[in-house]
């Protein structure tokens, strides 16, 4: 057992139970928009921030590809998409 391993495990447990995210240098207009959106939903800005992160990063959302995203657009049900097999251009370095 390495020295202080119990302390390290305790720190890991605290981090796992109390994850935090600090976002710096956020434009004031985004902060206002977040607060307005939170007020409309009847929750705090922090709760709204969590909700936005959850919806943006949930497996259901991130698991979709761009084609599936486009097909969700109104009127796109009959949209036929095909993938171009473009390999790009050669570059001489």
C-alpha cells in the first residue's frame, strides 16, 4: 500500500460525489440568456445549466449522426441523402 492511499481514495470519493464545472469568460449576453431561460423554466441558473449539459451530452442525442439529425427537421421525412466518397485532395509537403 503506497503512502496516503486512503487519503487519495477519500479525495476520489469526494470528487465522484460532488462534480463541479467552472466556466470562465462567458459573455454577459450568454449569462443573461441562461438566467432568462432558467426563469422561464422556473429553476435556478445552475439547474438550467445542468439541464442544458444533460440534453446536449446525453447518449440519445450524441448517438445520432448528422443524417439522422437532418431527418428530424420538419418536411425532411422524404429527404434522400447519399454519402459522397470524396477522398480529398493530395497535398505535397
